[in-house]
C-alpha cells in the first residue's frame, strides 16, 4: 500500500490523464440510445480514482477551466451578439424563459429539500446540462466568507450533484423534444420537416451540404453571334432568351474579352459567354447563333470557396435573394452556422458569422465574397497571441471585486474567460482574418479543458463522495427530474401557444435552450432533415451564457 501511495504522490498528473482517458471510455456507454457523455464519465471515474487521494496543483484546474470557457465563448460569440430580427427575438425570448424557469426550479427545489449551495449548483449544472455552470459555481463558492473546509465540502457536493443529475438532464430533454412534444402537437416529425424544407425551397426537394440540382443547375455556354443577332444589343438577346436569371458574362471580339452591359451592340462573329438556368441557355442556339468551343473557355478556372458573412447590409436576407443580387453566376453548396450544416434552402436567412460555401468561376466567386463578407481560406493555425491574451484578460476580469452591499463579488476565472471568448468570437465574425481559432482547435481545447476540469473536481470530491450520495442521492435525483422537465414544459407551452413558433423550429429551440446537442442530433436523425437546426443555434448561444451565470446566482442565493 505504501508503494502505491508513493507512486500516486510522485506522479499525480498521470492519474488526471488516466481519469480523462477512462472517463471518455465510460462516457461512450449507452443507456438505450443515449451516451453517458464524456464529462459525466470523467467525474464518475475521477470519483473512483480519487480514493487514492492524489494531490494536483489547483493551477491545473484553473487553466483547464479557462481553456474550456474561452473556447465555448468563442464558438457562440457571433450568434450571441448577432441577430435581432423578429424570428431571432422570439428564439432569444424562448431561451431566456427556459433558463429563468430552470433557475427558479433550482432555487425552489433547494429550498424545499434543504440542499446546500454546492449541491444546488451541481443540480443546476447537471439538470440544465450546462457543464460550464460548475466552473462559475466553484469559483463563486471560493469567494464566500466560509471556512476553507466548508468551501471544499460545498465544491465536492457540486461535482456529486452534477454526476447524479446530468444523465437524466440529457435523456429528459432528448425524450421530450423527439417523442413527447411532437405527440402533443400531433405532428409527424419527418413529414413536418419535409414540408418545411419544401416551403423554404420554393417547392423543390431540399439539398444537403454540397448537393445541387443536376438538371436545374446553372450552365455556361459560348455562342457566336450570326445573322440578325449581330445587330442587336446584349439587352435584346437577354429579352429574347426570356429568363431573368440569364446573363452575358463577357463578349469576345477580335481576340479580346469585353465586360458588357445591356446596351452593348453585338457584331458578326462576336462570341458571347452566356450563363443561366439550363433550360434558358439551351435557347441561345436559336436566338444568338451556333455554340462554339473556345480554347480559352475550356481553360477557365472554377473555384469552390467558403465565405464568412460579415457585411451588415446582407444579414437578414434570404439566401435566394442574396444569390440573385450578388452571385447570379455562382452556385451555393452549403451554409454552416456554429459548426452545423443547414444545407441549402432558398428561404434560409443569413446571419453574421455564417459560412457560405459556393462554386463558380474564380472571378465571380471572388466578387461575391467581397459583396457579402470575407473569404475564409482555411488555416490550421491558431492565433495564440490573441487566444492567450484573451484568457489572461479574462482571468483578470474574473478577479475584479464588485461591491454588493457589505460583500464583494468576483465573476471568477470561468465567467471572465467566457466573456473574453464571446468578445473575440464576435471580432472573428466581423474580421475573419483576425483572432484565428479554427473550429477543430476550438473543439479540442473545449473538450480537453472540460474533461480536465471535471476530472479535477471529481478527484477532489472523491473522499467524501459516498457519504454525500447516501445523504442526498435520491433527493437530488428527484430534484434533477423536476429541474429538467419543468423548463421544457413551460418553454413548449409559451413557444407553441403564445409565440406560435413553427413546430419543427420550436423543437430545435427547446433543445438549444438547454444546450443539449445530442437532442438536436436525434431530432435531425428522426426528421431526416436539418430543419430542426434552424431553431437550435441561437437559443444554444443564449442559454450557454445565461445558464453559466446561474452558477454564480445559485452559489450566492441558494
């Protein structure tokens, strides 16, 4: 035994990484169709490994929390600071209602069952499925005027209550939005999603990412002006073709290319590069003259490009209107929001930070990028100057003392870094060439930071875990069921009967309002459509911030 204790004390960091590795394996265990989740797995494993009582510097926990909170803030920043149109306001309002109802339920259950501040904070984090709430609560508990042993016990209870309630938190929301709510609305989820897709796409079947309509696709052809067309203007030709989406991109005359407008008069032998819907361009042989194969045209370079939407004047526009006005010769391939692909639908409304993937001639694609935002030419590099500076400022903000009556409150490292992540995420959406932080890097940092932080919390709580479970295990589990279910029911009633949110969008919004990504993944799988994502991203961003802050509120008020 002495040998084991000696090894533990000589390399405690190895037990931290062991807890993370085994925690991820445990997190993959499924209860039905639902995984336990990596954060729950890490806490459960750490509660076992922690019986060996390794001593790890608290600085490691602070660094892990800072990485996690900054990365989450960076991810949701563009949506959080964005979009105040009518549909967005209703989704924001719904997420606020769900979050406030959740806070009220936590405080009520804490009062009814006599839960301490730490247990109540863990209840909020687990039942409302927001892991970052633990960080805010743990920081705040450390600022209270309590004995160090009492603070340590409250922090331990936070981790235990989170582990008890998180699994049902995910399961409850997933079951409600995928099964119960559709039955209450008497809708077939797949059918309602398909109908919404058709409505948003002008009656056509919806496109998934990188799909296109093979026979409705725009095409490009070159025709030589002969006969009567040689005396007409470009405008006359377009009118004769009869399509408002057909364009003469250029005219080649005497070996030179000319960019033309409707008043340009054609001459015998001019070669017109015409683009437009296939059925319209096929008429050009009769209207203009024979089709020709031009060597220069055969070498024309096409390009597929990701464009970040940043221009204020195009935010809030429908995708179809945007492409008609700014990219008539460019084909949209996909639109991605907060890492979720929404496919391609005519009625998709553009938001700041959306990534639009398009294809077309290089010049046309470049012109579209200038009109709506900035080219997002992929870079695997993270701007560590901005990232580390943001975290440093966030930590400093978290330690600023805010006088409230006779007490002084600090936001804590977690919330300070969350705010700086929100800020730099917004900066990145406005100026995509600044504050580079690729999505893959964000995910790694967020995953590792959360895993390391929750494992550290679990390791610290382990010695007192069994006693705490015996005292409060069943009451906390019951409280978790109430705290998970009540906000969903209230949100459903308000969203359905007061705000009258479209049913499929409402389901996505309810999943986002408690930040349950597995629930929206299950929705899209059940719906066979990305339509539920239309309601998910903005409530997710709003609730990620609000419910995190509830960690401070519960730690102070419970």
